[in-house]
C-alpha cells in the first residue's frame, strides 16, 4: 500500500470511527433520558441496562454506517481539497479513481460488514431490545398500549400444516376479520381452503361466521361443491395468544428464514403479502450498499467544495444527501409494495440512480 493510500485511509477510518462513537453516545443519552422515569420507577438494574444498550449496538451500526461513511468522505477529501493536496496529486498524474481507490475499498468492506451484521445479529438484537422496551413501557398509560389493539395483515403457519392469513386482528375482542386458511399436505399441495368473513374466539373455541370451505384433490381441483356455513365452530388449536406470539415480522428474520417463509406463502395465493416480503428480502441484499453509494456520492461533492467551507459544508451536505437518498429509498419501497415496481427493481432502483449520478459527477470533474 502506498504512503498516500495509507494517509487517506487513516483519515477516512478515524472520522468514520469518531462518527460511529458519536452516534452511539447520542442514542444512549437520548434513549436513557426518554425512559429515565420508567427505569427509576421499575428499579431496573445497571446490568440489565448494559445488556439492553449492548444489544442495540448492531442496530445502530447498520443504521448509521452509511452516514458515517459519507461524513468521513466529505471531510477527508474536503480537507485535501482545501490544502491544495488534490491539485498536487492530479498534477503528478493521478486520476480521481487512483486517489479514491482505498476509500472505495473501505466502502466495500463496510458494506460487507453491514450485510453480515444485519443478517447475523440484528434480528436477535431487535428481539432482545423489544422485550426490554416492553418491560420499560409496561408502566405507561393505557392509552399508549391501545395503539396495539388492531393488527393488520397477520400471517402465520400453525399446526396440521395450516397457513393463516388475516386482514385485521382485534386484540381486545379476540376477533379476526377477512380470514383465509389453507391446509397443505406433506408436499405443500393445497388440500383445503377456508374463507370466512369473521372469527371470534370465545370459551376456548373459534366461531367463524359466513364461512366457505373448499376441498381440493391431488391435482389442485375442487372435489365437490363448496360448503357454506352462516356460523361454524372450527377445530383450530391456535389461540389468540398464538397469533400474537407467532405473527411474522421481516425485521426479526434472517435471510434464510425470510426466503423459507416466502416459499411457504407462495402456496397461499396471497400475492400482496408475498410481494411485500420479497421487497423486504431484496432490500436485505441491497441496503448494505448504502455505505458504498454514500462514498461515491461524497467524492465529487467534496472535491467541488470551496476551500473555506470544509467543516460546516461537510455536515450540511451529508444531512441533505442522506435525507434525499432515504426519501428516494422510501418512495421506491412504497412503489414496490404497491405493485408499481417489481420487488427487485424497487429494492435496487435507489442504488442504481445513486451510482449513475455519482459516476456522472466524477467523470465531469475538472
């Protein structure tokens, strides 16, 4: 490694690490003050708090690494530009790529590390921190707890190889609305489909209203006339507590678990839910690229900044570019889940646009 490469990489790494440390400290301080009253009221020990905030470290790293990379790039190249070191490097025959090569390699390494942490540690960390937050919030007002009384789009696998899909689950009344139940054989072929307008759990039994039952043969064809019941007692062993405990959230699943769950859902015909999960799955692969994209965007902007505007301009540009980037990402994901974009294009479009724009700016640098 050349002395120049070590010099640039050392500056980028030190700023990146300082940004990570700052973000972690800010999060811990803000979160601790927010829950301070509940912590004192419930007498939560220091060891529990330490485990809680240690569990948050992977989540914070994944969330802020892209902005830290952007700040490090803007500051490092801004300083080099202000001190006329970029001019000296270009005069010696070095191209923009040769100057920024080690920074780009650093971005690739950070992106790979984010991918690994996001898949290996973040699902576990989210589960641990959620349990701790529920404990901290257990003494809050009932009005705040009622926010969770309605759960939309509940899907889960139960006993007897059944897939449940519920449009609305009302926790207080143990009522499900818009119910679809699919029973499968060992090869995941559909053998029975039950559709009901409403289901109510009472006295240990599920009562379905306006239900229709379809039975299928080995070829997937309906065997007989569908059976309609205005009211029917269902032999379902799952209770409302099971639906609450087992409802699936993509954030709490690894990539392998998410892929397996999508494969199971593919037998249900619930196209909207499958599309949403596919967008989440592809985002697991593309989201870590944000660190590399931020570095690519930061290089041309930092080399175009005026000499006296390095410090505040770095911060201002980082905030503006990060905001625009995440707005574009949110819009793209929303379009994908609404069906206007394919799941893969929805997850990758922000990165394609960011890479194209940054390469265009770099190519037009003097």
